[in-house]
């Protein structure tokens, strides 16, 4: 008789996240940019006799390198430029405050900056990076005595970030070698959308369908971001850019039809995915599509897929770009809701407490000569800023990775400092570390180790003695501060970031569903037969897309669908991070994953209803029964999870037109 097989030992989520690393090919273009950024800047400054300014410029290039991720050139302007401006402002404020204020007043000022930067970070990734650089640079300005004025330091900081941004815009990348040099990330992003559509069609009727639909959402989000970065003119001005816009817009009905087919749960003929794959190859190679295979037209979603392929073929040939890229329109009220909502308030308070407490302790240690001959006390508050950022992973994972990475980096630097000539050997070490940053960003511990080596080399070139041991001690102290503050009770409910993202996704999903059902009302002969009555009160949709009469009248629906899926993806990411926290923190968001899963089913069902509505002009009782059931499940799951608003209600109520 065989023994029962014991289940494999499962690691707790917080430890599993700590050991997990991203995978993928080496981003050689980013590696080259990293090698040409901080090291050469420092070398020029040393040769010019202004080593301290070179240190500031190299720090700015290093922080910009951390944000230098895959994407289009246009997006990189926003992703690298906005945080650099915030960092320069923080450096200026920190320098002036450090020169003029006493320890108590300086601590209060830095605490206030932490409150502001933390709230702003809830807006999105670029805002979060801006808040990080604002705080890190303010700590450096206040805690790194340099002979230059604050304005000169800020200009050097902007110059360092601008140098890396200039490398990003000027140097070729693999994607830019095909067709127009300007469109490297844009072309790859649009092609990935068509590949994701094909993958979803292949997975229809299998257990992989949900994961492929999530991948399609991510591809559409990435393409939207790549095409909607900052521009000198409001709309696409070149034929190549208009062509890319047309190719992206042509993918939206294909994505809608593929989602409806996956939702139906049946297998799709194999040739259905050939058309999107040929379109992907045409975008990636900047070539014509050639003949496209027509799928079967035996079902509404298949007919929609066929029509979308024909529309795509026409768009590829004519290349008339759609002005509306179906992006979210975030108003001042939306931004204020993010900053002052539950997520922004909770994050702002924690950042303020961590940053203020670490700055106060660092100054106390500095004035009591704990640092010995070291005059720089910025390391402790700067470390706390990175540790308190939730977008870098769960709290326990961040603390463990930061501690391990700092110890490893400090020990490595101590060995290098003992054998390398100065300053040329240290400058070479800075260049090598800059080249490793794009690879090291795949794991927070590796990134910390590389950054530790780079910063220690920079400050030694700037005249500070070797400080590996003290940096290890300050890092461990910062870890303790963040762990304590991270578990302190805060006003209101815990898990504010998750609740805020979930509320946004709920509003977007209901706005999308309400719009589709209004379309049903407008085209259906029997209103009562087609639309379910839901006992909810109406609230305005979170965005108000503007329809262009020259475009497809379904553009408003596509905008709402994109907003719903993007909001769901952001909520899913926040929930996954919260679930990997220590049990004391993770329990505050239990049940949120069930709510977002039901919301995803609701949006998928709404998409299937929209496709059926385009085909037949009305919804069947089966469709409306599915919607009714999902809405009832959603209300019950929100009650079980305790996801209620300030007045005891769940996310804002919506009555679907009926």
C-alpha cells in the first residue's frame, strides 16, 4: 500500500513575495543608458573640479534610471521628467531649510512634506515616483552639506536627470530600427495588443481564458500609455503617428469581440486567431497586412470579430488616425478624490510619520556625534521613504529586501573601496552600478544592493569617508521605524488603498454597464423585456468621455470599457500586494479579491451584452438574468468583506436604466 503524498510546504505569502523576482530578457538599451549616465557625469564634474555638483547630478541620473522602464520615448518624458522636477524642488527646499532652520523646525517641515508627498502618491505611478524623489531629494538637501547654493544644486539635479532623458530620446532601441525612428515603444505596444487578442481567442473555452483576458487588459493599458504621452501638438501630427493611432483604435472592437467569445466559454475555430496575428506582424514590421482569413459568422461574437477584422484591414490601409484614444479623462475632482480619499489619507499619514520620525532620529544621532566624522545624516530618512512605498511590495517584503540588499551592498563596497584607486576606480564603479540598475530593478533586494554601492561610491568621491558600517546600522533602524509605523492604528478603516481602488473600479464598472443598458433602451422595442430593474439610485459616471461625431459612435462605450478594465487591473494589483502583507495587515482586506473577481465577471458580461446588442439590437432575458445575478452576488460579497463607505454603504449605488 503506497503512502499518502504529503503536500509541499507552502511559504507564507509575505515570504513568497520576498523570494519572487521578475523574469525577462536583459534590457540592453537601458543598460547602455545606465552606463553612460551617472559615471560620465561624475567624471566630467571631477575633471572640472566640481565633484560635489557631479555627485548631485549622478544621484539624479540614478533615480531617473530606476524609473527608466520599458515604454515609448513619449512616455519616458513624463515618467522621467515629472519626478525629476519634483526632486529638484525637494532638493531646493531641503537645502534652504537645512541652512536656516533648527532641528525641531526642520523635522516639522520634513514631516509636512511627507504628508503632501504621501497623499500625492496615491494618484498613480508617476505621482508616486514624484513623491519619492521629492522626499529623497529634500533629505539629501538638508542632510548632505555641500558648498554650493540650493539653486545651483537644483540645476545640477535637473541636469543629471535631463542627461539620462536625453539619452533615452536620442539613442536607438531595437524597436526603433524598423520604420520611423520615433516610434519604438508605441509600435511594439500596439502589436502586443493584437498578439494578446490572438492569445485570448486561442484560449477561449479553456482554463487559461481568464489569464489571457487579464493579459489583454495589460496590453491595452500599455498601448494607451505609449500613445498618449506628452506632445507638442494636441493631436497626432505625422502620418506615421496617425497610422499607429488608427491601428490601436482598430484593435478595440477586436478586443471586445474576443472578450465576448471567451466569456461564452466555447472553443473558437483555430483560424480566428490568424487574422490578429497577421495584424500584429504588420504593426511590428511596419508592413501591409495582406489577406486576412475570415472566421465563421455562426454567432454574434464571431460576426463581430469578422466585422472588426474588416474594419482593421481598412484602417491599416487608409491609416486615418482616431483623435480619441479612449483614455481616461481625470478631472481636478478625480485627482482630489485620490489625494484626499481613504487611500491618500492613510498613505500620507504613514509617510509623514516615517519620514518625520526618521529625520528626527537622524538629526539626534548626528548632533550627538554618533556618526563620528561623518557629516551626512540623510541616509536614514531617505531609506524610510523607499521602505514606506507600498508600490514596491508588501511591508515585510520591503523591509527584508532592503535590509539584505543594504548589507550585501555595503559589504561589497567595503571590499571595492579597499582595492580601487581613487577617484578613477570609484567613478568606474559608479558607471558599472548604473549599468546594472535596469537589471537589478527586477528584485528590490538586488536594486538596493546596487544602489547602495553606487551611492557609497558617490559620497566617497564627494569627500566623505568610507561609511559601510554606519549605513547598515541606519538601514536597520529605518526598517524598525517603518515596521512600527506600518502596524500603528490609523484614523478610519485599514486598507484604505485597496478600498479606494476597489471603489473606483466599482464606479467604472457600473458606469460601463449603465451605458450599455442605455444603448439597449435606445434600440430595443420592448424596454421591460430587455432591461432588469435594479433597486439602486443613479450616480454620475466617474468620467465623461466626449464623443466625436466623426468617429465610430461606439467610442464612448469603448472609453468606458477601457476605464473599467484599467481600474479593475489596478484594484487587482493593490489587492495582491495587500494579501502578501503580514497577517495582522492582510486581514483588513480579506474578501476584496472575491469582490474584484465578481466585478470582472460583471464587466466581461457587459462586454458580451454589448456585442450581442450590436448584432441583434436587444438583450435576451438570459443576458439580463446574468447581470441581475452578478449584481446580487456583488452586493452580498461587499457586505461579507465589510467594504462599506463612510455612511455604511458599499461602493456608490447605481440604478441601471430600466
